[in-house]
C-alpha cells in the first residue's frame, strides 16, 4: 500500500513539473519583452501612487481651514479667584472660522488636478521611453545572435577551405602558404565568433535591466516578423504627429499648473472673511436686579476680515511673478516642440537612407558577392585562381552579409525612434 501511495505521489509530482514547464516561456518576443518591462517598472508604479495622492490632495484643497476653538476664564479676580465675586467674570467658550480667500480653494483644487495630469503625462512619457529602450536592447541581442549565425556559417566555409587547400597541397598543385593562409583565416573566424559571443552577453545583460535576469537569457522569438509589428503606414511616416508626444503633454500640464498659479495670485487681492462666536457663562447672582436673580450669560458674534491694503510690494508682485513663470512654461513648450520636430526630421532622413541601402544590398551587393565567391572558388579549384583572391571573396561575402543584417536592425531601430517621436506609444 505504501509503495502505491509513493508511486502515485511521484507520478503527480512529475505531471505537475511537466505542466509548470509547459507554462514557462521558452522564448522571448519583442512584444513580450515590452509587456514584462512595463509590468516590473517601479517608476511607473511610483507615478501611479503620485497621481492618486494628488487627486486626494485636490479634495483636501477644496475644503475650509480647520476651525479654532477657545475655552477659558475671563476677568477672574486675582485676590480670591472666586468666579462669583465679580460681574465681569465669565467662563468662555468660542468658535472661530476663517473662510477661503475668494475662489482660492476651488482654484487650488483644480491646480492639484492639473498636477495629477502632469504625473499622468510623466507616466506616458516613461512608458514610451521604456518601450523604446526595451526594443533597442532586444534588437541588440537579436543583432548579435544573427551575426553569430552568419559567422558560424562562414567559419564552416573557411574550415572547408583549409581541407581544400590541404588536398591541393598534397596533390602538388598548391603551395604550403595557401594552407597556412586558410588556417589563419579560419582562426580569425573563430576569434570573430568569440568577440560576438562576448558582445551578445553584454547585450543580454543590458536587456536584463528591463525584463529580469531569467527572461533575458531566453532565446529570442523571431517566429513573428517584428519589423511588421513596428512598421508604420506611409501616412503616418509622411505626417507630423508630434502633437501626440507625451513630452508635449507634460509641457501642456506644466502650463495648466502655471495658469492656476496666476489665478491664485490674483485671489490674494480678494478680501478674506471669517467669523468669531463666543459664549460667556457667568456665575452668582446680580445684586442690582430685583430679587437678586442670576447673572445673564453673554454672547459675542464678530466678523473677521482680512483686507489687502499695501499690495504694491506684495500681492501685485506675486501676480507679476506668476505671469512671468507662466510665460516661461509656454516658451519651454515651444522649444520642446522645435527640438522634437528637428529630431523627427533627422530620423526620417535616416529612415529613407536605410531603406535605400537595404534595397541596394538585396538587389545588387548580396547577389554580386555570392557570385564572386562562387567564381573564386571554381577558379581556385581549377588551378587558375589564387588563394588570396578566394579568401578576399569569402571575406567580402561575410562583410556584406553582416552589413545587411546590421541595416535590417537599423531599420527596426529607426522605426522604434519614429514611433516614439510620433507619440503613438500607449
């Protein structure tokens, strides 16, 4: 019976482990990397908390100031401290309330909401920037893996050249120098492989900052065409969507906050009202009244007003200062728009040049270097071509293949930059 229970437990653990393994991702796509980075980013979580805090502050700002209460004794005779001795002696309880100056409470509430919008714009900017950085980090790993595959393939070709040159040398058709040259080229290919491997590890370490160490070590999922996922329509590429950029939303929110500061500065010229209610309770009897009745209590009601009088060096200066700060925010927005527009035009120029270069490589350069390498190999095997020409042809083919994959990644990187500048990242 114990053996059966043990067997069932082992089987259950095996099934559970298998199911967990099936649920674990075995590769990392570009879109998955973005999603993971957004979910684990602490700055975005911090900005969400800040926005909630400012919304709460907007409710608090649209409230009256805390009232003041007072309680004590008034006009107590110090010779006896008898509360019934003098008619002026009172036990006092009072309530004082100051009202907001003009519409300052409502304006201050709207200001906090504008600050919440600023934090929301900061969050959108962080998300856009994060996606751009994650995409570029993922693309760097993709580039190094692609370069590694290309160099491995060419290393095998150079390994074959070593075999061919050795056979030609044994047959007496080639010199010993050809064998040595082939071995040198193969060793250089091995060195290239080690260099690319080191660069790939550095790129994965950079990617780990955004997706974590475990996810950064996964093989990249290239089954989906990430270029298609990043591609924009011709209308988007030819248009100017900078108005959607979160940086401009940040500047707009800055301007809104500054506008509320101007309104608050103007409210400082308004009169501030308040009221004070005091109730005084007296002890003992009044000897001046017929029958000596109890002394009546006192009730005091007063209005409190704060009137700006000397405004030239105080309130008026505050209004001027707030207007100048508003103007500064507006200038900053205009400058930001100019800078973004300049960057967009530069990136678009890179885009069109990259497209032209990729077309040239695919239509001319790659077919040409392939034909040249094949012709050089045939000539060498036939004894009419030199080994130097053969190695040069192979190196040229390798260089062209590496340049083509770099251009492909450059195309994706430029698309990433354009998508960021157009502000479509949500």
